[in-house]
């Protein structure tokens, strides 16, 4: 049984490591063959997002929150940046690129979302502080029930009529309840949940990819009409999040802490943004488009950051290996 679970874990890890590839592939399919993913809509998006959040809960335990209490400063700093820097950047990019009201609201909405599973995957690939990443994601997700609706209402309320109560209720239903259920199941049925825990990350990757592909397909014409203006605004949001997050992270810790905070700040739960937009702005379908582009953009930027950091680390690893070889030779 352990051998089977080990093989499953390796397979799941290999699949999850290609997170950016699957999201881009789904985006390409949705773009060129919209009908292929047209069935991913409405209540199914809610179910997919619920599965993502349930899986996140299954991989959390009381120990994760105890870590926050033991070393609160980096976690609190990262979460503070998540809910101050990113919404401010979303507002700024919407103004800078003169986005219309629907797209601007969608950009601000996704900028006000918490971190997600994708940030944990990228942190793992970057060999940064995974424990810190999980703690930040957990805390920012729990705070999302209030912060995401309130920040969106505050920053975008003059653009569209923001259904604050609806956003609050949706965030409760698709975030807090499934995450709480996952934590409870993990606490009392940990052994029985082992296989499901292994599958949680690949399921999250598939779910996010399907959501991204379906929204891009459904909003293809609108995307063509708005062109690079929206893409540049979203790219600017995440690139600035990564860069400023890293600079702030250096104040609160070492290189790995900075990288982790950079990833957590720069990557949002775009699936949540898409779901909230789809449910709460039925008369304004374009509000969901920035979330779909966000999911692809932050995955690409996150993967590039991993590549850059590995290139930076390579000479240091080679120097350490050379030093060890010389020591043995002596």
C-alpha cells in the first residue's frame, strides 16, 4: 500500500510541476476551440472551485496555524502586502491602461483575492519556504471572506454596482466551508484521506486549467476587442507584485523568505476571482476576463521566476560542490 501511495505521489508531483503548461494548454484550447470547454460554466465552476478549496483544507492542519503563531512576522507581512499592495496595484493598472469599467472591476477583484494553490506549487518548484507559503495561503484565504468583498467595493464601487453581500456570501460558500471541511476531515480521518490528499494538487491544477480555458473561450471576442491593453495591465499587476513582494520580503527574512513572499504576493487565487465575477456580475460578463488572463499570466511569471532563481543558485551550488571535492582531495 505504501509503495502504491509513493508511486501515486511521484506521479501527482510530476503532473503538478507542469502546472503552467496545463493552464496554457487549456487556454489555447479555449481560445481556438471554444466549444471544447463550453460545458465548464455556471454551477460547475462553483463545484470545481469547491474541490480546489477542499483539497487545500485536506493539506492543512492545526500545526500550520501554530506555525503562524510561532513565527508571525513574515506571515503577517506577506498577508498584509496581499491585501494592500495588490489591490492598490490593481486600481493603478486599471487607471494607467484606461480599462473600461467592467475590466477595471475584474482586475481589482482578482487583485483583492487571496493566495491560492498555484503559489504553493511555484514555491515548491523554487525550493523556497513551503511552510511559510502554506501558512500565508491559509491565513489570506480565511481573511478573504471579508477582505475580498470589502476591498473590491471600496476600490471599484464607483465603476459598477458592487453586490457586496453577494460577494461575502459567495466567498463564505466557496472558500470557508470547503476549506473548513477539508481541515476537519484531515484532522479526524487523516489516514483514510491519504490518497485523496495526494490527488488534491493535480485536481486543483485541472480545475484551474478548465476554468481558465472556458472563460477565455467564452470571452474570446471581447478579448480581441480589448487586445493587449488588458494583457499588459494584468502582466503589470503580477510583475509588480512579484518584484515589490521580493523587496519587502528581504526586509523580513532571508533569501528564501523573500522568494516565498514574492510568490505569495504576486500570485492570486484567480479561480476564486473568476467564480465571484461569474456569479455576482451576470449582467457584466467581462468582469471575469481579467481573472482568466491572470491565471495564465501569474503561472508564466512564476515559472520564469523559478527558472531565474535556479540559474542564480546554480553557481553557488557548483562552488559548494567544488569546495567539498577539494576538501576530500586534501
